[in-house]
C-alpha cells in the first residue's frame, strides 16, 4: 500500500514593508502636501513594496513616486509612472487601507488592574461578612430589649425596690450593648459601601484597558522594476486634508512723541492646524497661497430683471429723504505715500505666493494651533493722535507707513503692541509692496473730548420751506503734563438730491472736503489745557420734502 504524499504548503511571499520619514510639508488653504523619503531593499525584477507612516486620509490621486540614486540621493528624472532612475522603474503607485483591532493599552497595566480587582472583591466579601455579623448581633440585642420590656410589664406596681434596681441595671447593660452593635453596624455598612465603590472603579478601569480600538492603517503600495538587487532611496509626495494655515501678524510700535516719527516692527506668522494622524518631526514647512482645489471656470450668468412702475399721486406730492452712512472707497490712505501706480488684486495680489519656515520644526497631530514665524520687517511711520469725537471720547494712536520690499502683507488678524504692552487685536487688509497703510495702536487716555450737538428747526409760513441748523460743540482736554498734538476729524452730511442744500456756516479752522463731507484739523494742546471748537451748518429743503431729522 502506497502512502499518500503529504501536501506541502508554500507560503506566498508578502510585499516588503518599509518605513518612511517626513521631509517637507507644504500647507495650502485647506490641505497639505507631504514629501517623504524611504530607504528600501529591492530584489531584481518586478515587485511590490509597502511604504508606511502615511495618513489614512491621503488623496490617492495625488501620489507621486520617484527614485533617488543610492549614492548621491539626488533626483535624476521627473516624477511620473514609468520613469527610470538608478536602474529602477516606477510602474504604479496607490494607497492601501486596512482596519486593525488593537488593545488601547499594554498588557502590563491590564495584569495590574486584574490584581487590584481581585483585592477589591476580597475586601468587599470581608466587609459583607462583617456587616452580616453586626446585623445578627443588632437583631439579637433588639429581641433581648423587647423581652426586657415584656418582663418589666409583668412586675406588680408595689414590687420591692431591690427588684426594680436589678431590672434597671439589666436595661442599662442591654442598652449599652445595643448602642455598640448599632455603631458596629454603621461602620460595617460604610466599609461595604467603600468596598463596592473600589470594586466598581477597578472593574471600570479594567474594562477601559481591555477595550479594543480599531486602528485605521494606511500604506502606499508601489510597483517597481529593478534591474539589479540593492538598496535604493525613494521619494514620494501626496496631499492630505485635515491640515490648513492662515497668516497672522504682530506689530510693535516705538515712536518719538515730539517728532511724531516712529518705527513699526511687523512679524508675520503662519498659524497651522493639522489633525492628519501623522507626526511631522524635524520637517521643513512651506506655506502657499495657491488653491490647487479650485478650477478656473467663469461663473454662470443669470437674468437680472428690472421692474418699474409709475408713482402714485401721493408719492408725487412728497419726496422722502433718507440719511445713510456711505463708505468712501479710496485707493490710498489719507496722508500716506504709495509707491505703486495701480491697485493690487485681492488676497495674494493675483499671484500665488509661497513662504518658508526659518528652521525645521516638530508638528504633532493634535489639531491645536501652532505658530511659525515666516517673515519680519521694520518700517518707518508717521505717528499721530487721532480724535474722532463722533465715535470715541478719547484719542487714539495712529501710525501711517509705506510697505517697502518685494513681499506683500497678507490679510489676517494682527496683534498690536505699544511700549511693551499688548493693546489688543484687529484685522489687517492686504497690503501690496510699496502701498501705504495705517494701523491703530490703542487709545491715549490723556486726551478727552465731550461732544454736544444742538438742533434748531424753522419753517417758512408762506412757502413752507424748511431750515434745520446743526450746531456742534467740541470740548477738548489735555490731562497730561506734556503738550499734545492732535488731529481732529468731524463730518457733515452731503446732499445727493436736487433742492436739498447743505451749507457750512462755521468751521472754526477745519479743513473741508466738500465732496465727502469730512472735516479735519491739526492742533496742539498745552499741558492741562482745554479748548473749545465749534462746527455749524444748515440744511434747507422745500416743503414737499420729508426730512429724516
């Protein structure tokens, strides 16, 4: 009888798995591009390898792999499928993901918690036995006390005194024993409650330690064709969400009050957030304003219908006037000097920009904000105290500067520091190279103003025309011991309706911008001095106009 041959199972060789390390991360507005390198051992011929250390959120379509020469570790060809360097061709690349169950904690702490749970259960059993004994004694003494009461009730009323003394002594002994049993019962109950809590806590901790948390693991699979076996270095790139950056600024002002000249130190930071699951240690960071996710396509056109109707008889009899605030759009800051001939574009000025970190950094995947300094500049500025009585009762420090250099200032929040003290936060708009801009550096409490506005209305008896006189008084005060130079701003309404006339009667030395209705005056207040300014204007309208005042 021939014995059957034993079947031999030949294990299938799994693809080689190699670790990778991050080299460079480029942050975009809503994603990041990661560049990694890995050293791999290849056999001759076609093969698949796995590169670990990547996020499970990576974009499969963005994977790019290239081979670096083993000797110099420099790229020798462009990226792309099918390129060949150092005798190795990249055939294909894709992402592979799998969910692996894993204990949340190590085995050692689980064994320790098992011991703690057993000890807690033994302590609970001991406390339970103690409580049972205390409860039995308490029940027995209560029955003895009830028997004493029943026996005492059977003694005749005229019994001897010696008999009553014996009964009283027996009662005192029973009562003392019962009190001790009650104390022992309460103590046993407390011990049992504590043992129950300790056992429940140990059980909960053990349940947490024994819990399994699914781990989503991802690798990059690369198919390579090597002419000869050896060690090679690969570089691969991919894009991943859950990472973003925003610009942020810090402005410090130092100035000479007498000369009204100062210097502004502007430091630009890139505030980054990343929760990709990767830990980027010792990486070079770059920050780009490009938007790779947006496609350039014109917007869809929609109809914009315009409707018209005839006015009613009552509407033709009257003209209703509305008062509104209009923001005056200017291409330059008042008093500033611009070096550019035309207005720049929005955000990055129409041209994508890229900034780099000054050193390598460690960036963990916590989702918390992380600031990286990317630029700094010092600018000369004209510093003055600005007073706008209609908006605030105190003066504010304003600095006018012109951005020098070739790099713009991106729009973003800015922290204001004056004299070593944090004054607050505000927002900085986009500033192109060579453009003038202004920054506010907080209030100056030494300069105060009170603003009183008086209004007087008259109507003509015959024609019904309306006249409203506006009289504004400004009371300025310098509470400091130094003379202070001020720049005061006020405004008057500007008419856009034919027949409605606004006339400035008294301006008290203010410069008048008739097109926009702004008034400004530069003056100097002596120490501990006060000054009164007056602005008066009148508004005239025919009888058919309904005024908002």
